[in-house]
């Protein structure tokens, strides 16, 4: 078979325009039209008005186009974007032939990072205006931070390294003594000068680690990262790594990412209300439905959502169909027919089911209970700063295995700390502490395995505590001198002036909507897959929570742009991005 017709002669003169080199339906034209119809100065972008003196700067509109195009097409680093301005036809078209240096490109992102989320919201509003939307599905995913695991420390990790340094220092000192006794050391062995140099290096490293530990104890940190101080060590698909936990709010009908909330929390507990704050603010007179998986289970978060006009449908644990909730009773006049957040909160605290919540809330009643006083009458004495995990350790002494997700450890009823041993195929993390288990007073009751003489316990990513089945509550409390559990509370009751307060509370049941929860399965995972795989954006290039938050706005804008391409024709999408949202 003959080859395809003769290619174009490279030396041939072509009469054409730059615009003809870009496809008529290119995504670059969508990006160009959107940025041209946005007031960047109103959003806070710098240098939107040309300076009267000095060296001319590059137009911020062209730089914004370049970044949006780059994140949409897997070109994120400033050096790659610099190269794209020279070889990529669409990038050259967007930049109108301008070729900024990589430093200029990086500085634009750094200086305008706080404006990226505003630009993201503006694009999302324009694309989703006048189209039917559904409920909101919330889910979280871990994105790798610009911080290696070796530059992240927990107290346990620091203590292990300091112990290693002390052992090696002792060994080097022993070798120095041998070298002093035998001046004619064999060839190949360390000289005295080399040994002294190693000892000095170890001592310098030891002082650094001690400084890190003091900072953690003083500021109550469970871990510290040296490159990106805001990231945290988290459990990811391939084990533990430094990351951020990004919460996304996705529409169940259009699959558009309506908003996101970037956190450094290791779990999703308590993230429902914060993630829905912006979307609820956009619909102050409406009740919003939100669905999430069981990793978001927290009673206080459900109550906070209901007070703000958000109905949460979180997948319940096996064997449960409803959540039993409780809030303080406050007598007040309210309007059950209103959908304003203030009136909804008043109704809940008054023990009245709002009309908007009928079908979701049931069996509401006002009951009188006994509670410990909220405030201590006497002024408490100043105390030393509390070390990380003290509250969890107190819970463990009540007969629970409590997992600290940030420190990646488990506190046991015997007062010991179990550390991660392995990650199972199911995704559960296994914890143990072989050394301390042998000395534990509860070892005979706790350790049931005949193969291993120590306790091993597995935790899923959503589980924070497990009850010790063998715990009876009548043995000596660990690390307190043999005092029995409950003695402190009984002694406190004998103190003059101690009493329980009678208080009215509102108790009710929240029934999640299972039909809405089923939609979550095919909604929330799609954006994460597109961003991480198709856009190759499973990791951040910037450091610090503020900058990372702005970078994820570019992730979200690139995803919504891809999603909009599949939803609308080219002409309709051009019309939408050109109209300012109300």
C-alpha cells in the first residue's frame, strides 16, 4: 500500500492566521471567553490596572487563562507551563504569543492564590445557572502534600529516633576508647577524628529532635511537619503519607462540584456542617438535603446541620435505621412553617418539629435529665500544658481501645500505646505493642491468642474506639496507684457544694433517607477519579493550607470544565460562561 499523500513541505510559505491554527471547538476558546468576561480586579487579582511606570507586567487575564488551561490538561508546574507557551499551539494562542519566564508564572499563582476560589465559584455559578439540581453528596479524599514522610514526626517517632541516636552514640564512644587504647588501629577501621565527627553529628541531630518534641508538647500537637507545617500524616490507599483531606460537595443530578472544604483532619467526622456552609448561604430560604457515608457519623454534627437548615442522610451502622439525637431545651416562640435557619433552630430547641423536617425527624420530646454543672464555681489552678491524646487516654482507662488517627496509634485500657503494625488487604490497620503487653496487668484477660503472647487489634478508617470485652470496671485503674475506677467521682460527690443540675433537653430521632443515600455511591467518587487520574492531580505543588486551598480551586475548576463539556454543546457552554452569574 502506498503512503498517505505527500506531507506539507516545511519550507513552504503558508498564508494563515494564528486563530485558524486552533480548532473552532477547542476548550481553549471556552477558557478564553470565560476569563475575558470576568472582572478579575473585582475578585482581587493584582496588577489588573497597568502601572504608569517601571517595567511592563504580563496581563493577569492571560496568566489566568494559562493556569486554567494547564490544570485542565495535566500541565501544572511553572516550568512546564513556560515550555507550553513556546510549543503548545493552544497555550500560545491563549497567551497571544507572550512567553513569560517560569518565575513570573509561579509568582502569579503565589500572589493571587486567595482569588482562585472566587474564580472557581464564579465559573460554577455560570455553568449551573437555570438548570435543575438535586441533593448534595459529600465525601472526602486524601491528596498528597508537598512533604515527605521523613520530614513528618510524631512523639513516638521522635522518641524512637532519639533512642537510636543514643545507642549509636554510646557505641561510637566505646570505639573511641578502643582507638585510644590501640593507636595502631587496623586499616579500614574508623579513626578517632572520624568517630568524633559522627558523635558530633548525632548530637546535633538529637538536639533538633528534642526541640521538635518540646514544640509539640508546648503547642499540644500530635505531629509536626517540617516542609509543609499544615499537612498531617494520614492513612491513604498505599499506606501512611503526609496529605490533606479534601471534602467535596457534589450535585447528585449534574455531578458538578459545587464547593469544597480543604482540611488537615485525618477523618471525616464533624465535616458535614463546615462543608455545607457556603452552599447553605447561597440558599438561605431553602432546606438543603445532604448525603454522606458512615465516616461522617457524629451526633453533634447532625444537630448543627439541622439548626442551619440542612437535613443530613448519613449511612447508619448495621442494624440501625435511625439516629437518636439530643439538644438543649430553650423555651421560645417560633414559626414551624418557616425555612429560615434561625426559626428552624428555635423550633428544635423548643421541642417542636418544623414542617420542613417532618418525615425526617420523629418522636421528639422534652425530658428532664441530670447533668454535671457546666462551670466550676471555684477558679481552677493553673496547670501544665496538656500533652496530645490525654483526653483519649482518659477514655481508654474507662475500658476502651481508642484510636488516635493523627498520631496513628491506639490507647489501651492498660495505659499502653499500641502502634501500627501493618495494613491488611481489607484496608484495616493493625496495632500492637509487643514489649508493653508482656508487662500489662490485664494481659491474662486481654490476650486471647495462643499463637502470639501480645494483643493485636484492627481498626477501620471510620472506627475510633472499641469496647474491651473483658473489661469489668472493678480492677485497679492503670497508672493511678491502685485506685479503683469511680473512686475519684465518688470522692468528688462528697465535696461540699457538689451537685448535679437538673436540665431540660430535647430528644428526637433522625431517620436518614435511604433512597437519597443510594445516589451517593455513583456521585462523590467520580470527581476524585477524574481529578486524580485523568487530570493527574493527586498531589499538591504548593505548601501551606492557604495556598493548597487555592490550588484545589484550580483542580475543581478544571473538573467542572471537563464536566460541562459533556453536559452542554460548545455553543451553549460559550453562552453560559460569558454571562455573569446573579
